[in-house]
C-alpha cells in the first residue's frame, strides 16, 4: 500500500468526516452510549472537526490564489 493510500484511510474526505461527525452527535445526544464511550466519541469528533477545518482552510487558500491569478490576468 502506498503512503498516499494509507494517508487517505487515516484522513477521511470532508464529506466522510461530516457524516461521521453527524453519527457521533446523534449517538451522544441520543444517550445510546455510556459516558466513558461518549467521551471517546467526543475526542474523535473534535479530531474530525480539526481535520475538516484544515480541509476548509486549504480550499480557501486555493480559491484566493485562483481569484488573485484571475485578477492579474484581466489587467
């Protein structure tokens, strides 16, 4: 398995992370898990949020770069 394939397994896509976050929230809010498990799920959720923020920051920088290049081409 290549490093890129392994990395994608550990770091889900934005959509996959949001789906997993939704499942975690539903479990915690539904009282479907014991407190200790809820704490573990909360930690996992926070890691997923951090991952999603990183993805969004990269996307924002990419959009800014494209807009800047477009602006300079139209001068």
